[in-house]
C-alpha cells in the first residue's frame, strides 16, 4: 500500500549505530505502489548489510497467503539471522512452536506458489519490473531459491479467491522473473553469519 514514509535515498540511510541490517525484497512484485526502497550505506559496510532478493510477490515474501510455503523461505532466512544476532549477544535463541503454527497454517498442497498480483493496486499505481542494483554498485544479492525455480521451472503461479481455505487457480510450472538478470550477474546469498 502507499506509504507516507519518504522514498528519498537519504531517508533510508542505515544509521552508524545499527551494526547489522536484514532487508528482504520481492523480486517478482511489479506493482509500483509496492516498489522497495534500497538501503543506503557505505561500501565498507556491505558485509553487515544483508539486502537480499527473494522469489515471489509482496505477500509471498512477507507472508499473508494461505498457501504460504514460499514465504517460509524468507522466514527461515530472517529466523536464522535473528538467532545469529542473539548468539552474538550471548542471548538464548528463539524456539519455533510448530504446534502453534500448525493451527494456522498447512503444508498440504502444492509447495511453491508465486501469487499473481493483478487488481486495483496495479491498475491505480502502475506496474514495472524491479531494478536490482544495490547502492554500492556491486552485483545484487539473490537468494539461491530464485535460481532453483528458474533452473527447474518449479514455481507455479497462483491466484487465491475468497473463502477459507481459499479456492485457488494454479498455472503450469513456469518461472522467469522479469527483473532477474541471470545467474552470472548476481551474487547468490544465503549467509547467516554475524560478521
């Protein structure tokens, strides 16, 4: 959704007192109203700035769909980074409560569904592929899951409708993200080290 947060690059500068930042972005989201603003930081801080592109549209990466297996790729990345940060501070790691998750989520059905984003926000705000280049000018960091889906064609498109559980329309397996420049022009990134 549209936001009042400034999209000026200076507003997204990572403050010096922030030791590490994790920013998960949607490679397949094309709606201009949901265009990510890249973090701004000096090249010397790149190792501690984990700005990574993930397969999927907005709610595929951030969660929110009933068929949420794709969002779990991002969740696992964030969870591992959070655990790493806790360990660096000598704090107790978080415990994942599978019993609680099972009450609200299912692992049945097609495992990898990338949700299409037609509709009001696309028609009002427009749509365009993402620009992946980070502020440092280096190769963009892309989660290895993107290559997996590109190489194996294992990501299906899905549209969920009303109801619970929602009915879904699923396409044949096909996947080539519009913004993806190719495996030779990205850095595959799945590190959770706390350097």
